[in-house]
C-alpha cells in the first residue's frame, strides 16, 4: 500500500514538473514559423521601388542631364524612389569608371546594384539632327531651325540583369528666330536644348507608363462599400488618381516537381480606376466586372463578384498626353 502511494506521488510530481518546464522539443514545434508550400509566392509588392537612371554619352553631352531630369520628373511622386545623382556619381567615382564606361550594360548594372536599385533605366540619345533654313540680308532676316531626335530607353532588372523593355522614341520640333543686325546670330546650342527638353518630356512620360506597367505592383481589396472598392494601397505606395487595376480571382496552383508553386491560374473579375487616394488606401470606381468562368463582361458592374482580400494588380494609367511617334 505504501509503495502504491509512493508511486502515485512520483507520477503526480513528474506531471507537475513537465507543466512548469515543458520539453525543449515540444517548445520548438510550437514556435515553428516554417512557411507552407501553399503560401502565395507572389506577395503584394508594396512600398517604394528603388530605380537608378543611367544616361549614356552621345555626340552632345548636354542631352544626358536633360534625359535624367525629365525621367526623374516623370517617375518622382509615384511609387518609385530614384537613386540621387550625387549617389550615382559617388558610385561611379568609387568604381573608377568613366562616363563612357557606362555604355557597357554590365557596368551600368553594376552601378545600379551598388546603389541598391531594384531596377535600372538606361537612357541613350541615339541621334540629333538639326536643319536650318531662312533668308538673311544685311544682318536682318528670319531663321527656322528643325530638330529631330531619337532616344532609346531600356528597363533592366538589376537582380537578373535582363532587359525587361526597350523602347525607341523619335520626334521633331521646329523653332523660328528673327535676326536683327548681330542679334539672333548666335550659333549656341540653347535653342536645340529647348527643343530636346520639350521632346524628352513627352518621351519620359510615355516611358514612365511603360515602367509602371512592367514593374510588379499588387495589393488587395480591403472592402466594398457604397459602390466603390477600397484597396490597401494609397499615396504612400505611389497610387495616383486615374490608375487602373484588375481584381484577380486566384485558382488552382501550378506546381514544380518538388511541390513549389510556380504560378496560379487566375481570372479577372473586375477592372477598377482609382478615384480618390489617401495615404494608405485608395477608393476605386468599378469600371467593369466579369464572369470568371466565361470571362465575359457583365452588362452592368456586379460588385458581388468582388470579395475582401482578392488580389489587385495595376494594369494601366490614364494617359495625360498623346504618345510620341515610335518605331
């Protein structure tokens, strides 16, 4: 009888010790945060994306500063964080590179990576052709200058070094000047710079559209309310009024042999347009909805198709200007 009581006391004491100090192996299993293979590989890309703009030399050195300035203007204020020119120049100096060395794509990519850029834009003025005509008699007359410029811009993934997009742009601009005596007779490049700046402004706006579409950006639906869809990204993430999004219904995963999810079969259920943007969210109008099974557009938008936490992907921005002629 005494042995039985002693055995019972020992068992109860052991249970009490385990409750107070659980086994390390058990604790490790409870606190494990190993990701599941069923988790989405493509998580929403939020926050500013760092971009390096690298100009290349051509026969007129002043084109470089204009290209960089206009691209910075077109991309700044959105979801892109532009590597400053001072930082870029410091990296180039540290690497002992000449400006002409940046014509080598490998050097341009190296500079971008050292600046922690995720994407690199290489801008090159391919050619500038200036033609002048007019009549001048005794220092008096009128001159007409026509400039045609061609620019190539490439978007490069800094991690892989691959060219995502390469766009060629060309345009012409004409200016007229009146010469009175010695006035207006200067052969300075100033009028040419003004024309190139005007054309480059349009080129940069169009290429910014390309970059916005090619660089991944996703968020999710926060709620559907009062006929609008509220998404979990705002001005802090670079969302602006007029940007369009697709609402995506994600379906069956496509897996690799080891079970890793390569991609998911997706169907579009709606197209949205940002109508009002605050810092952290955007209120979007529903442009159109779709039957995900037949991919046919609904006669009128059916907000019942849009559910909280559905994936939202940027697809287009309302253009502010007519695109320049491209080849």
